[in-house]
């Protein structure tokens, strides 16, 4: 009898031992469903080959990425060990304790110097200038532009353009030229249109698009440290920027009122538009002849400057964070140590990921690797982002509510839309006691 | 009443020989359902009523503070919410009216001896068997101004069904009508086939015209079952989410359930969204009640 019991106990003990060891060898990273997530899976496969730790990159479509991630966080679920979360989540996720504080890790590895400054500021640090870090910049991203080189370089078009506008047809240097070129190529009778811009108001598409204009026109969304928005969000510059964005909407293909990254890449692949706004992360698909029949004649440029020479772009991209409710935090930490190594970052860039490592970004090798890497490098050092406060989602929806009817349907004026938005934001900040 | 409905267990049956009584069998069937309802419907319903008086946010660890009627007060004073309700009302009226006209009309056409009647009826029922999300994605392609087949077939050029703020809601309603008219048709068909033949024969003998026959015989006799179809469709249309969410993102198509979804799962204003959900629930109950009263009156006639 005693023997049987002892045998059973050993068996159970063995089972537990196996169970825990098997668990610690597996990690799950949660991200949105897009190409970079596939590149990350390839990268972590190499980690598995080195260490034997299996890592799965689990994905979900962008439209419910935020909802799914926060549902899991709110339920304190341990399904994901790490998450590559959007930059504006950081306030909400850190204040609610969903993310592990990585300040010590950050300082130990001097990541503030290793990674490009903008990525540290927007993906990792919260609150602004606090020296507290919650994630490791993983996928750098910003908005850039693709254009049809064959349309731009057609001698007849060049001649006609010069005759009409008095300067040479080339990738635009400022927003006025952007507007002129969009107008020039807008020919609905030929089923060719001037420009593709973001207009989707279900998440941050439209807001990102408008941010490109606002930041380059020298405007800001507000003072991120004092929460002051009056005469910042509704400043003269922002009104001009929004009016220009509305004007550009007039040169988009028909029905362009719910477009985001998928539609904007289609504008190039389907011969719809001369120029198209999109995140750099979606450009690999445009140089691939399998996904873009016009791959050979597609060019790229950085977001042009505004009337006063300011040149900024809206930030996309994500940092990787460890979820507080994970049962494998130590193992996840080890993975991050591997992830930030220079070799890993270099390999990450080779696979198609947009590294945030300053050293890799500055290398000749990286900048010449693709037709858009140089524009990406230039852009990543002048990017700005949306509010990262925990109530960012309310701010985002309010901005969508106010500017969408103006941009897509011309209801009211830009000034009215932005004045109303300033009021909404003030009310929201008052509600959360931010002032 | 219950004793009339419930028949006694046959004493020779296998269940009886195992010592099961009617009551035991009844409980066996009903208790799991009741438990399920309590756990998944009643409990959350009451729990969320509590939340609707707080500023609770599921996304934070902050404790919920009691704020009284503040959520309700603010929601009912929010012009955007009122716009959402107005849009929903417009949508319900357009969509349900369309479904009744099309559905009842088709049922009238089918309610006669025609070849392949069974096959035609089955084929007409297909739309409502599809998933809402799939229908939404299909119609988004059909409506596309550049390559959509609707503009091509109607010769409308690049008419913007979904990007035009005035048209978008109607476009969503048309899709809903396409999808759910078969449901109204099915119920109407059942009602129509139950109208006794001899009434029509009597009307024919009296030389009643087709309009007179329709308004005095067909409609009154089908009305109760048609009312049931309308009740179901109104409740569903009031709660519409998928179609409108997938097809377009116009502010003019932001029905109340989309606003509710955004408030609850994008903004994580859990307390306030509970309050909004209660306002919607009360409205649906009120509307349904009016219908049911009317239905009872129709049945009495």
C-alpha cells in the first residue's frame, strides 16, 4: 500500500515538474494582424532555435486589436505574456497596472541612447518626461507617402504641369505642392484621381491623417503636460491645416469616406490615385510585384513641410510590453534582453521589421535596403503623436465626431469643428481632473 | 390552466418505473434553463443596473464611485446621443416599412398555384440564413462606386451610396430590407394560407373588387401574424449593429448600438454605457408594449 501511495506521489510530483517546465518554455506575444507580425514570428523562431523557448505571435485584426487586448487586461488574464501595444495605450495600460514597469531594465541597458529618441518618448515613457518606462520600442512606424513615378515622369504631364503651376512636377516639397499635384492629376472622367488620404473614423485613421497636416502646419493638439487645449487645438494654424485636408478630400477617388491603410495601398495597386498616404509598415507590399503590379513605378517620399517649413509626421508603431498578469514574466524579460541586442535588431530590420534602434537606422546598409528606408529614417526623427492619457479613446472619438462631418461632407467650417472639439476636450479633462 | 396543459405520466412508462414523477421530469428540464437565464441574463442585468449609477471603468483598478443619476442626466443632455436616437428611429421606420412592403408583397405573389413554388420560396429565404457580417461585406462590394455592380446595373456612374452622408443610412436599410424581407414573407405566407377560401368565394359572388377584398378580408385576417413579424423586426432593427458597423462609418449611420459599443469597449466608460444600455432597454420595452397592446386589440376583432 505504502509503495502504491509513494509511487502515485512521485507520479504526481513528476507531472507537476513537467507541467511547470513545459509552461516556462512557451511564451505568447499578442499583436495585430499584419505583415510585421509575421516578420516577428520569423524572428522569434530564431530565438527558439537558440534557446528552446517557443514563442507564438498571436494576432487579431486591427479593428478589434484594442478591444481584445484591453478585455484580456481588464480580466487580468494570463493568455498573453507580452503585447506589442499601440503607442497611445501606454497611459491607460500603465496607470491601470496592466504593464510591468520596465524602468530598471531600460536604464540598465541604456535604451534611451540605443533607441531613436522619438520612439523612446512616445512608445516607452509615461507620463511625459517622468523617466518611467513601460515598453521597449519594437516596431517604429510613421506616416509617409507613395506615388506613381510613371505618372510624375511622363514628359507630357510634366510640360502641362509646368505650364499650369509654374514649377516642375516632382514629389512635393510642401503641402501647397501636394495640393497642386493632387488637383492636377484629379481626372474623374479618366477614372484617375489625385490623392488617397485617411478618412476612416472608426479608430485613429482620420485623426492620423489630419495630424500629418496639423503638425506640418506648425500646430499641436494641445499641451501634453498641462492639458491645455484652448487656442492650441483650435489655433489659426490648425484651422488652415484642416481646411487643406478637406480640400485634399475633394481630389480623392469616389466613395473615399471610410478608407484606411488597405484602401490607400489599393489606390496605388489599382491605378486609382497619383499619391497615397500610408504607414511605412505597409510599403513592403508596394515594392513587391506579387502584391503591386505597379511595383516598379512606385516611389516614396516623406510627409512634406507646411507653409512655415515645419515638417512632422504622425507616429504609428508600437513598443513591446510585458503583461502584469503573465505567469512567465522572468522568461519574457530574458526574451527582451535578447530582443534589444544589436544583432537581433539588425536581423529584425532584415526580416522586414522597422527597428527603432538608432544605430541600425543610421547605417548605410539599412537606408539603402529598400526605396523607402531613407524616407523612413528621415521621418522617424521628426514624428509627433496623439494624446497618451488613459482617456485617449474618448478624445479620439470626440475628434472623429467633430472633424469627420467637416472633412468628408463639408458640414460647418474648420474653425467651428475645432472650437467645438476644444470644448469637448476641456470637458473630458475636467471630468478626469486633469487641469 | 397548467393542469390542462400538463398530461399525466403513463404509469407503465420506463420513466415511471424509475421513480420519476411528472414534477421531477418537469424540473429536470426547466431548472437548468432557469439557472442559465439567472446566471447569464438576470444577474448581469441587475448587476449592470448597479453599475449604471457609478463612474466605474472596467479598464482601470480605480474603485467605482456612486454618482447617482449623473450618467443618465448627462446622457440625456448629450446632443450626440439624441442624434444617435434620431438616426436609429429613422432607420427602424425605413427598414421595417420596407421589409413589410416587400415581404408581404412577395408573400401575396407566392400565395397562388405557381410551378416550383416550394423551390422559389426556399431560394427567397436564403438571404436571412446568411451571417450579418458576410452580408455587410458583400454589400459593401456591391455598393462600391468604382466597381460595384449596383451602380453598373442601374447606370448611376460613380454614385456614392456609402460615402454620401444623406444616402448611407438608406443604403444600410436597403441591405437590411434585402436580408429580412424573407422573414416577413414567411410569416405572411403562413397567415395568408390560413385565410379560409370560402371568404374569397363569398366576396367574388358579391362582386367585391380586388382592393375591397384585400382591405376587408386579407389584411384583417393576416394582421395578427403580420404584427408579430413587425414586433420582431422592430426590436431587431432597434438593436442593429453589424450591418451599419461594417458597411459605413458615417456619423449619419451611427445607430445607438454602435455608440454604445464605442462607449463600452473603446472608451471603457463602463458605468455610463450601462446607463445608456438601460435607456435603450426601456425604449425597446416601451415600443414593444405598444405593439403588443395593438396586437391584442387586432386579435380581439
